[in-house]
C-alpha cells in the first residue's frame, strides 16, 4: 500500500475540463494524493508526482509535485458542489463552484469521454520527466553526495537501462571538472542512439526507473 503526505502547499486552477496545479507536504519524500469530489462523492484521484514549472520557480520540491485531476466534466454533470480535497486529512483545498444538474444525455456524454486505459496512460506520461532540465538538479545533488562515477552509473541505469561498463565510466570522467557536467552527461545519454532505440520516456523521481538521489523531494 502506498504512503501519502498531508497537503501543506496547494495551488490549482481549472484547465480543459481538468484541475491542474501542484500540491506538496511540509516535508518528507511521500507525495500528496488529491480527490476531486462532486456532492461528497469521489469522482477522480491524482497523485502529485508530475513536474510543475510554477512549483519549480517557487522552489517547491524541485518542481516535482504537480498533478492533473481528470473528470471535471463528469463531476459537473453528476453534482452541484465540486471540491478538491486532501486524501490524507480530508481537508477541502479548493471549491470549484456549482453547476446545474445534468440531463441524462449530458451525463452519458460526460462519462464516455475517456476510458480507464486512456486515463492511466495520461497519468504515466504525467509522471515522466518533461525535459533534461527537470532532471538536472537531481543529477547535481547525486554528484555532490556520491561522486561523479556514481552519477554515471545511475544515469546509465536510469536512461539506458543497463550498467555502465569500465569503458563507459572512463569515457565520461572528463566532465567531472565541467560546471555543467551533470547536464551534459544526461543530454548526451538521452540524445544517444541507444536511448532512441529503447523508446523510453525520461523517468520522473516517482518512477522505478529513476535511480538518482531523491533528496530534493524533501524540500
């Protein structure tokens, strides 16, 4: 069973029939879990494990506390009082207002917009990293704590899915003295033919493929 933290910082807005924003705990590595409710009933849930540029600019969790709650159209069709709540504390974080009760036809159209498979696919994509820039702070922290060789090893496992060979380690050690060496390493590996053939997304810090240090999630 997954563990979640109580929401301490929250900001969100309606966008394209979804609620998009960020939610972070006071401290700790566990993410927040949010519920979208309509007249007290849970319509959708979302983990705050995506990347939020706004949170990143504000120094919240290195940006990795973004969420997207789907199902706002369904919530509006099925009820009149819409809220976003913290799943841990039950506290209402946002009231989205009310909407008139939907006719049966509107309700049918609303509930058929997305399948479970569609939503799960979008959630997986949302948890991935949108860019090398979003991963670089973790790479720098990993280098600070464990050294450049360890960073190379973690980067090979995270991006290429394999161990770095002795030749691989030797090939990238010249970047140790480069002030942007961490980012250059990630960009080179993610831009390689080997990465392209894997057809993998850049991993986010809440995905199992992410093997860099996660200390920044405590902030």
